[in-house]
């Protein structure tokens, strides 16, 4: 179980309104090491490197340093030390497709075609001029943030490639010196005690060597989807580079990676999965609140991954709307929180490693921030020609207790606190046994106590009711033998009857329920699931 922290929004220890490493270290009791903690296994930190913040840390100007806004390298080393003392591992975000345009490598590369860094980025001549006299870019590739993926530099009289913002030039992984330097970054952080890496947009590391234009997609015009992205990602050379990177990580026992497969499908993700090296499956981020939709997604994922590949499950992250809002907008707070508990049960009992985005254990909703007030750079220039969801809304400060600043800061926070921070915060929910936080703690404890929920096989059940999703978990990696757990989730707002299959030996007893069922109760035959009930049974 891995917990994602967006550092500038978790906790501010120095009173400047921005979260930092000291704030994270001071709130480890919430995460692990005590009877009232979540009991997670690892923390994934979104980028903490020096950055001019054109994309809030995903434009790195020094891969081996720590941005002063978050603290110092000594602060990070201290966080690693105190986390390890609690059995917590630290996973860093690695942005290796592109750097900041302020990185020393790019400044040297931009200055000359002949220097030692000249080929560390992807540069090309212009093939000519348009009828109006403008320089033509090398091909038709688009930036994900809108416009051409090419920017002209007078000093070199060439274009450079940027899959994202112009301030994020793409590194040239085909250059052995660039590749070696990036692998040295991995090795340095391993030497500093880091336990793993989240690999940002790793399938874009290599581009077509001939830089062929992408074919167009009729009827799909827009900032990105008007092309079939055949040549600007998913190149065959990626396999060798991943092998080298993963070999470096594997040289240290217990280390891992998880990759962000950029703009590709679950089927594309599966072949990249290896032991201790996961790839995110974004399916659950893009489907509605529907048992049928989740059942279909799980069946498709199980078919693509098979029993030999291990999934990485996620419902929310720093780039997407919080699932508390996706599943809870338009309904009452009570129903929304009930759905948050059902979603938590799904995330924490499905086969795979769950990734929990900070604040989802409270059922946090999105902030309401107009694009005109956005700090997210693409959102500030969003329009009907360039539609963009303001990512600030999923990056709000963590509320720790009621009152001004919410325990996040003593100053003006960099983003506003959630509107309901006085009632939806850690202190209040920790004292309420019926809260979303208490449900997460209970489920995570159950997960730790039940081997089948950690590493076992899985089989979907036909519950006979469209609003109910049900599945079995097995002690071994395959769905054979006797199951040890049964999960039934009612996505509907009315009661639903389901038949509980008999246990071959022993009996099913209630391990956790958001309904009125007492823990330890034996369950047999046909039962009524309450509206929005999450039920976990274990075999005894």
C-alpha cells in the first residue's frame, strides 16, 4: 500500500503557506508506526527537486538536489531515516523524459551545436518556411499542453522538442551520455537510501529516430487527440533502457518502480509489468459510479494482466479530479461518504497494489477554483480551443484539525483549504468511528491481517443484481482452491439481495461492513445488502 503525497499541500512546518519535508516528517504518526495510524507501507513524494515550477516540479532544474521551498537534502535524508524507523519506505518521483529549460544541461545544449551537451536534447533543423515566412517545424507533433511540440532557438538556429511545455525540453535518450547521466541519477538516489521511483511518462523516453509525422485522426481535432501518436512514444528501444534502469534498482534488495504509461491503454501497460516493477492502470479514474462499469473494467484488466502480472490500482492522483467528487457530486454528503467507503473497499481489497492519494482517506472533494485564479499554468490559458481541467482543484491543502489554517499552516496557504475543512479533517474523523478515515484504518488493518487480500488471486462473481459488484480472493496467486475472502459492494441507493456462495469448509463471517452487521457474524444464504453497503467476508 503506497500513499502519494503532494509535498506543497501536505503540511507546512515553517509557516510560509507551502508544505515541506519537515511537515511530512512531523505527521508520520498519521501514516504508520502506531495503533491509530493508517499502517501504509510506503510514501510516494511528488517531485521535490529544484524547479522553476512552470509545471510545479515536473520541470526539474537539478536532479540531485532538493528545492529550498521544501527544505534541504539533509531534511530529505532525515525523512528517509525516520520513515525507515517506522517501517515506511520512500518512493521518489523521477521525471526523466524532460528537464527544465533552466537545467544546466539544457542551457549548455541551447548555446551551441558543437559543445559537449549539444546532443543531450532533441534538436532539428527547420525544413523550410511557410508561404507567410514562418519557419516550419520538423514534423506535425503536438504538445500535450497545446500547440506545436517544437520551439525555435535563434542561438542554435534549430528547433527543440517538448512533449509538454516549452519550458520542459525532451531529453535525448538515444545519446549514450544522456542515458548514462540519467541512470547515474537513479544510482545516486539509491545510494541515499531511497526505496523506489515513480517513473513519469516513461513510455515517451524514445521517439521515432526519423521523427516521422503522426497520422491524423479524422473527427478528433484538438490539442492532442487529433493525432494517432505512433512516432512520439512507445518506441522499441524503450525495452533496453527500462532493463538498464530496472537492473540498477534491482541491485538493491526490496527496491521497486511504478511507471506512468502516458496516454496509453491498460492493454499497452501489461507487457511492461515485471516483478517489483509496476505500471499504473488508469481505468478506474475514467469510469462512472456503476457496478457494471467497474465489473467490466476489472474483467478486462484481469484478462490483459493474467495471474502472472501484478496491477497497480489507483482512484485519484495529482492530475485528475478527486474520486470523492467524481463519485459524490450531485448527491448528499452522507451518500457521497458512503460511496467513498465503497470505493475504499474496492481499492484495498482488489488484486494489486493500492495507491492512495493524500486526503482521500478523509473523502476530500475537489476545490472550486476558477481558471482565471489558477496556479496550474495550462489552466490559466484554457479556453474552448484549449480545454483543460484545472489541476489545482485536486491539490488542496490537507486539513489536520478545525480552525484557521486547518493545521496545515499558520500562514495563508498556497491554495485555499477545502470549504468543509472544519468538519472534514483528520482530528474530527479520527474521533468518529463511522467516518471515512476510520473505515480506511479498519480496511488497511484487515488487509494486513488477511494474506489473500495482499497477494492472492481473484475471481469475479455474478451477484445477480446489476448494482452489486462481488468477487472472491484466494490465498494463492491463481483463482483456484478455496477462497479466503468475499467482497460485495452495493453501488446502488436501494437494498439489494445477493446469494452468498457456500464455503467448501468452514463458514463466512463478517470482517467489515458499512451496514449494521456486527463483526464476526456468520453469513449464509441470501442476504440483503444495505444501500451503498461495502461488505467483506472472510472464511473461518
